[in-house]
C-alpha cells in the first residue's frame, strides 16, 4: 500500500474538517445540549422538592387531622360534663322546688289546722251553749257568757 498525495490530502482535509467541527460546530451543538441537561436537572430537582413538599404536606394534614380529632373529643367531653352539670343543676332545682312545695304544704296544713281548731272551738262553744240550754231548759245568752265559753274552749284545746 502506498501513501500518495491523495491520501495525505484527504487526511489533511479530514483533520481540517475535524478541527473546524471541533472549534465552530461542536460548541453550537453542545450549548443546546448542556442547556437541556440543566433544564432536566432543574426539573428533577423541582420534582424532588415537590415530592418532599408533598410528604411534608401529607404529614401536616395528618397532624391537623389528629389535632381536629383531639379537639372534637375534648368538645364532646366538655359537652358531656356540661350536660351532667345541667342535669345536676336541674335535679338540685327540682329538689329545692320540692322542698319549697313541702314547706308550703306544711305551712298550709298548719294554717288549716289552726283554722279547723278555731272552727272546732266555735262549734264546741255552740254545742256547749246548746247543751247548757237543754240542761237548763232555758235560753243561755252566748254574749253574756262569752268569757266562760272562751275558758271552756281553751280547756278543750289544751286537753288535746
């Protein structure tokens, strides 16, 4: 195989083509490729950040849900305690009202008893006058003997 001028010319032309390509064309090709690599790297970094933010947001949502459940349970407990307090207050009010009604009934019984005794004394006095009238076969003046009748009624009242 002989190396001739054509082969040397082709080799030199090829080297010039490589140098021109390396110097002028290759940077034009590498700049968009590097820019695309940077965009892809930035996109991957953003995706990683987004994934991390998603995990953080999920954890925050779980924490907020737990806190809401705890607050709801606390509110339910407070409502239960308040309901028990209201029942106790109502029970206390009912007991106080019952005691008041019993006291009023006792006072009414006392006044009715006193009124009945007073009426009974009057009836006893009338019966005594009627009995005395029958015994004496004459009319006894109730006004004239009022003091005597009051003493008789007092004796009857103390005898009970």
